[in-house]
C-alpha cells in the first residue's frame, strides 16, 4: 500500500501508428493527469515506432520515449490495437515478454488483448476483449480462456478489458489496487463515471428499458438492498417489495443490470466487503455479518475466487491508514 515515503509507481502506455485517440486518452486521464488527493505517477507514453504517429482521429502525435522505457515500468498498458489482422511489431512483443518476465503487470485494453495474445502472455489464462471480436479472438487463440461477457479480467498479473468505456473501469480497478478505494472513488467522481464496476459485470446489455415508474422503483430498491446487504434476499421477497410479479421483476432486473439477482448480489457484497476491509478494523466475522455472506468460509471462498487473495491479505495491502 502507498505511503508518503513510497516512490511513485511507474506506468508506461504503448502508443503506435494509427492509434485511437480515445483509447490512448483513457490511461492518460486516469494516471497521467493530476487529481487532488491522488499520488502522482511516473507516467510515460512510449512509441512502438519511430517518428510522428498518426491517429485514427486525423491528427498526429509526437511521443518522447521509445520502448526502452518499458524496462523500468511497474505497469505497462497497451491500448486497443489498430488492426486485428495485423501482427504487432516484433520489437514490441519482445519488450512486453521481457517486462512480464521481470515482474511488470501487463494490461491490454480492448483489442490490446490481441497484442498480449501474440506475445503468448495469455496462454492458459482467462481474458476478455471487445464483445464484437470475441468469436474471432476465440478462434485464433483457442489456448486462451476467453470470457466475452465481462468488463475486465486479471489472471496472474495480466489484465485485459472489454471495449471503450470498460477501459476506464479497468484503469480505475488498477488505481484501486495501487492506492485503495477512496482514491479511486475520488478520481472517478472527477471523471464523472461510476466509481467501481465489478469486472464480472456484463459488457453489453442488449435491451435496456426506458425510464419508467417501474424503473424508478427498482432504482430505489437497489439503494435499499445496498443498505441492507446483511439480510437474506430472494427474487420473491424483492419482487414483493418492488410491487411486481416475480416474472416482471426478473425480466426488468436483468434488463437493467445485465445480471441475475444472485450474480448482482454477490458483486455488491464483495464490493462492500472490500470497502469494510479497507476502511475499518472489524474482524472477518464482523465483515461477514455486515455483508450477508452467511459464514466466514463463504466470504473467503468468494473473495479469493474473485480477487485471487484472502480477505486478510486484501486488508494488509489496501487498508486506508
């Protein structure tokens, strides 16, 4: 966890010819700009090619650093790759492979997952990418366990995200890992985005329903559930509270969230457990009771399955002092 005496984390973003300005801007706005209350980063944009780089937005950019800057970065972010049919430069693939071997965390935003796949870093790992390219990705890289229904995935130091706005979610997730939930929440508020969307949330909700009185009822219900996560909840009890039939409640809940009630409740309970571990000194038994997991064993099981570490280890790393 960061302290005032800690050196700034080193973050490098790979730029390349014909890069999307939006995808390049996402890590820049989270890590490259100054935010009140957020520690600064040793932040560099590194070019995969020499000379001025064209963007897909019709303007050029000049990048100060080359791939040699990746040798010292703690986190390396590859934005969405320009063309899934084009192999990335071998120099870039070698640099990423070497960086991961020395312990750097490697991140592929959107179609940046293709670059990581070409390196071989995703072999035998879970990953995601933009839903529209999921079939192509799965066919080209059968050795990778693709989950095209989520916002972002981390598997043993390799992080991949879905498209466009999911890149912001992914970068806020990385910021949360580095400096805790309060810093990530503060930066999200300045960016006017959701402070934390779980990686397992659906990428694409096919038929979002319009604003209606029923929608308002569900919005109020969501707030009530978050304030009462310690209680047992079921489709029937919540449908009754929302003054809906079970069938209508189930359909509208899925349309609004992209998840089943069970999946959404688990995500909310895990997020609340994170906040309690980071901001309180309550025992695991207390955290279990407040989050409604039923038993410490259930909390530990779901927490480790989602985040890869035990709740006590999360507290050690991210406790806000």
